[in-house]
């Protein structure tokens, strides 16, 4: 069982992680100090102390006021939980469950409040990776909710939410058949309530596809994710984040089948407007093209990444420099030395502006440029670049690099005299590795 176990009772929950606790303690003091008074008041009410002095209508007014305040605090906690981490959210859901018990058992409110409270705490445990506790609370919520179909209008639609969360729990613990059974029941309910093309089914269907993939039922997984695509394209648009996620899920399935080409086509279709995420996906796609030896497509993807990074971070950002290095090394591996050299000239210029003229990274680029220039028979310029890199390596006490560059300078002079112009394949491999 991952995560930390928590006690589920009406006592105050003690948070062992003190990070951000001062903020929560302040809210806890202000928000729940009055609740303690309410609980004490309820106790007094049960004991018949100081309560019978009021007239029945006054007693009713007091009870209603307490109940209203408790419900208001439940709503406040929902808002408060929105920007909290998993552990803080779990703490909040504990308090809400305690309040729900007071409302139901002391103030006679409907059982559906407990259904919601157990569902919320179950989801919090799920997000905190405490799957056993999550299953316990969600199962209890499901049992309570099934008894309310004829009493609570919201009950049936809420059933699909609980079933989906339970399905996700069982998926997390690799109980795939149980997971798929629960998710199918959730989807059937959603179809009955909203129709087969409702956005309410997107999460459930996506989890079903994940489960089918884990079971290696790839055909059904692809069929399921195609349903999701059909919904998201109509409801949110082709360029939406939701539709983009269907391409990612499809790509994952194709990856499990080791069908890199189809996977690449799925990822290349992603075109929604979160630039940094798109850049990351194109970087992944470039790696897949490398696996299937499609160099031009790999370079095209990295070029798109470079353009996105320039738009987001500016021309001189380190991420832009890193991508340009990658592109240069691909050209070098393909013996496209002129194209590699052009990328490296631009890279050197950016590195000087970013790191400074005497930086080690600039020296590494200069060493590589010098080596390529030897291949292109520009020995004078090659020696110029090698000498600049040598100076930086010596200033930084990098003995191995100094020795390496001195050897290259010696070779460059010899090649100049003999007219040689090819880099030994082993030397080229070492150059790329060092860079």
C-alpha cells in the first residue's frame, strides 16, 4: 500500500507534514472553532441542559441556524480544497465527513450528504495513492447511494461518478477485470442518462481504454479511444486539449504494440494551443523517428520544438541552444557536414551571448566546429577554432580536453600537409559523445 494510512473517525486529523500547516491551522481555528461549540451544544441538547428553557419554535430556529452554518462551512471547505495538495485535500475531506455526520445524525439531513462526503474522501485517498482506504470509502458511498435512487434525484447520476472512481482504484492496483466491470457499469449508466455521445463519459471511456491496454486487448482499446475522440471533437473542437489527449492515448496503445509509425502519426496530429506541452510531445516524437531511422522527420520535429521555444523563451534561451546542438549532431551523424556547421556557428553565437566567451560549453562547440572544418579542408579556420577551445580548456584546468585538442591540432597540421580531409569514424563518434 502506497502513501500513509489515516484514521477515519470524528477526531481531529493530525497532519504529519508541517509544510504550509500554519495557513491551514489558521483556517482550521477560524473555520472550526464554532463547530466545536455546535457539537458541545448538541451534546447539551441531548442531555437536556439549558435547551428546554426555549420555546419549541425557538429551539427549531436555533437548530436551523446551526445546520445552515454547518452547510455553509461545507461549501467553504470545497472552495478551500481547490488549490491544495493531495495531503491537505485529504485533511479537508476528513473534516467534511465529520460535518456531514453531524448534519445527518444530529440534524436529520438526508443520507446523500454522507454519500458525497464518502465519495470525496475516497477520491482524496485515491489521489494520495492510498488505494485500500479509497476503495473502502467509495464502496460505502456506492452502497448508501444505491438505497437512495427513489429518494434523491441526483443519486443515479452520482452512481456513475462513484463507479468510475472505483474503476480507477482497481486499475491502479492492477485488478483489471474488476476495473473494467465497474467502468462498463458506469458507462452504461451515463449512456442511459446522457446518451452515447456525452462529454460525461470521456473520463470513464479513457480509463476503460487504459484498462484494455493493460490487458493487452489493443483492438478494443483503440475502439474505445475512438469513441472518446468522436465525443471530444464534437464537444470541444479538433484543436482542443481534450482531443489532443485522445491522440496521446492512441499513441500509447500503438507504442505497446511497437507500431512506431502509427504512434508518430497520432502524436503529430496534436495541435492545440499549449505551446510548452506541444514542444515536449514533438521532442518525444523526434525520438520515435530516430528509432525508425527517419532522419528528415526527426529534424522537422526538432525544428518545430526550436521554433516553439523561441516563441516562448526567446532566441538566447538555453533550451533553444540545446535543440540546435541536437540538430547539428544529427546532421553530423548523416555526414551532412555543411548543414551541421551552419547550426554550430549559430549555436556558438548564442552560447557566447548566454554563457560568455570563455565558457566551457562554447569551447566544446568550437572544438567540434574545428573538427568539421578539418573534414571540409578549411585547415586554417579549423586551427583557429581549435586554438580558441584549447585556451578555454587550459584556463579551466581540463587536462583531458587539453590533451584531446592538442592531438587534434597536431592532426590538423599533418592533414594540411598531406591533404587528408576525412574524420575517422571512431573520432567522429568520440566527438559527438564529448559534445
